[in-house]
């Protein structure tokens, strides 16, 4: 995530962050996603599954549908706040 501002400066391409693979622990995916947006990320990529403990892979870093919905709602709020601050 610390590369986000540097990448934004060096390229015209969108910068997308994957906090689920970056942190690898479900409890920290949402905070890292929100921090990535505040750092300037244009998009967030993460894993979601109805029952993460039953996912074929990466269940420990996968959000369930409720967690995913809450994250999307918070990402929209944080993105709006970022636009106000910049």
C-alpha cells in the first residue's frame, strides 16, 4: 500500500490494491482497504464468499457477504471523504 502514492505519480494508469492477499488475515482486510483508498488507490480487489471457511482457497483472508457489504458501504464513504480533502 505504501507504493500507491508513488505509482499514482509515475503512471496514468489506475492503481488497484489487493488487501486480502497483502495482509492475508480477514480481520485486517477492511481496514487496509480503507487505508488504501485514503492513500489514493483507484480500486480495491478482495475475496468474498458466502461461507469463507468453506472456500476452496484463501478462506482465512476471505470476507463473508455481510462483511463485504459493510466494506463496500465504508469504501464509498471514505472515497467521498478523500474527494473532499483533495
